[in-house]
């Protein structure tokens, strides 16, 4: 039977894995939007195309906003024994 500490560690591992996967997908989507914008840089977008691009960027930003940037871990001082 797992200890409480092992259970918490497993939950933390799952949360970190999910965070990494979501962050990777956000980064990939951001890169794809940037590539799309670059490929369209030499032509004028129709109002519908411009609207669709803005909707995609807004949706991606909303998703990015709910996934906080990782905070560097502070060193933990071990108690003297």
C-alpha cells in the first residue's frame, strides 16, 4: 500500500506531466500561428480571414493565461541534526 507521501508524489508527477504536455501544445500552436502569419505577410487578408486569425490567437492566449508560467523552485534548507 502506498504511503501518503508516495500518493502525493504520484499526484504531483501527474500534474507536472499534464502541465508539460499542455505547455508543449500551447508552444506548438503559437509556432503554427506565427508560421501562418509569416506565410500571409505578403498578401492582404479578407475580413473573414483576419477575424479567424484573431479568434485563434485570442483562444490560444486564453488557454495560455490559465496555465501559469513555472516558478523556479527555491532551494530548501535542510534542518541541522
